[in-house]
């Protein structure tokens, strides 16, 4: 039996609020969308197809392959069900195993660490009985990763084909302060409808994540090309030649040049320099024009495009009482310098957002950590069209 060719339900997790964008990505890759949750999308795929999902999905955090669904009211029942899984097909006896879980509405489990231990025991006990030896286990996500979702009596056991979360692209060596997660940055860009065929301007660029993700989109560069380790690589039967073929395909589809400009600036020169270094790690530095200046002095190409800003909103950076002038300044900058562009402000502070002073065309909800945010869209015309929300 080749487990790589067996189809199953696959749960693709993503930033909260990004499920619709993730679903569009799945559909574009030819995968069915069965349901959209607040922070995940369900599809059907084989383990071999999960390799493609890990390579190409920009907004996904994890690609989790369903191994078994069952009912259990307590830890002993759960242990028996997990022990019955043919782990010898999914895990090497000399491999490395890590367990994660999420348990809700079950009074018999008061600590998810206990659930983790019982899942681990069930797996290694079966492997020891089969091979007279057992895989090592620990907290690292660098080998085989198994995840248990347990709600009431309903259990779903997943093989995490990603291993480490997919937002860890590998390029952000210098994160700076309060960085936007890579997958969230990609989701905001894709939600805007930008497809890489018009200019992209990112004042207040911070770590450069938005500009780097924009460059990857414009170049049609698969986000997984920079990663060297995935969970599926540790499943018996994995053939590196299959992965190499996918990498060759992805690299063949990349663009070599861009006809647009991508501009990223930050008022803090060391921050701008760090963003450039991150772009260099992503191998897109030559496609992005970095600069150190106040956002009002950012170069704006005449032909129009997308301009996006992620200003502080008083939760982790800055002072809410002193940020009103900054947001008002963003509105003036949009009006005076950015006519013909689609303008975007990502913020978690609706009161400050009102200080921009422009009518929003759309308000797209997202979350960063537990903070409810909005991607505010402004259609920037020439002249004065100021109107309060």
C-alpha cells in the first residue's frame, strides 16, 4: 500500500479571516472546496497532492491530512482508537515524532498535555510491538507531526504534512518590531485583487513582508520554494524525486523580470536595511526599491497601482492618543500624492481608522493574533473627495 496515493479529507488552516482567500487558492490549483471555517478550508487530496499544496499555497498555515475520525469519551478510549491506526505505514520506527492537540468540551481531559502524552503512548506502543523499537519524540516540528482535535466525544486525528507552519517561509531573518505574518501579508494582498500587473507601494514597510510577498506573487514564485523540510518528507514511501519534479515545475513557471515597480520605504533606516536583507534572503531584492524616508516622501509612480500601509494601531506599538495625527496624515498623503491608486490601510483600531478621513470602498476583516483588524480599501481619485466614514 502506497499511502501517498490514498485520498482523504484535508484541513488547510490559515489566518483567521483569510478562509475565502485560501479557498480561492485551492480552487485555482484544481482542488474542491468542501467548506470554509473561520480559519480553515476543507478539501480532498492524496498525500502526494498535499506536497503540491504545501509548495503553492500562500495563505495556508498547515495542510493537515485526516488519518482517522472516531468517538471517544475518555483518554483510554482515545488511546485504543489511536493505537489501532497502522502507524507503521505513516511513521518510520527510527523517526522523530511530535504531537499537538486541541481539546474542548471534554471533562475527562483537563490538560492538553495529557492528551498529547496519551496519543504519543498509543503510537509508540504500537511501533514498539511491530519493530521492537520506537521513534523518538519531542516538541520540535521537524519530523512527523500528528495532531488531535477532540471536541466532546468527536475526535479527528491528523497527519500534519507541513511540519513547521507554512508562514515560516525562511526569509525573514530580521523580523523587526510587531511584524505582519507572511501568510497574513499574502492574504491581504490577494484579498485586494492585486495580481502583480500594476505598481505596488508599501510605505512604513517594517520587515518588508508585504513587499516581499508582493514580489513573490508578481513573479509567480511558489512560496514553498525556500523551505527544505516538510512533514510529508518523513512518511515511509516518500520519494525525493517527486518533490524535485514539483520544484522544477514551480521554478519553470517563475517570471524572470517584472514590468512594474515595487517600492518599500520606512522612516527608520536600520529597519529599511533589515527589510532589504530579508528580501535578499527571499531572492527578490532586485525587484524591490527600498528607501529610508518619511512615508510622505515615498516615490509614487504615475501609472497607478496599489499602495498599502500597516501603521501602528496602539495595541503593541505607538500611543493611541498620539496616532490620530498619523492616520490623518495618511489620508492627506493618499489624496495629495496617490491619485489613480487603490489605497489600503491595515489596522486594528477602528477609531483611528476614521481619522484617515476618506470613504472606504471595502472593509475586509482579518485577525492578527487575537486582535480583530480591517483591511480598509480606498479608491483614490484626483482632486478632493474627502468624506468621513
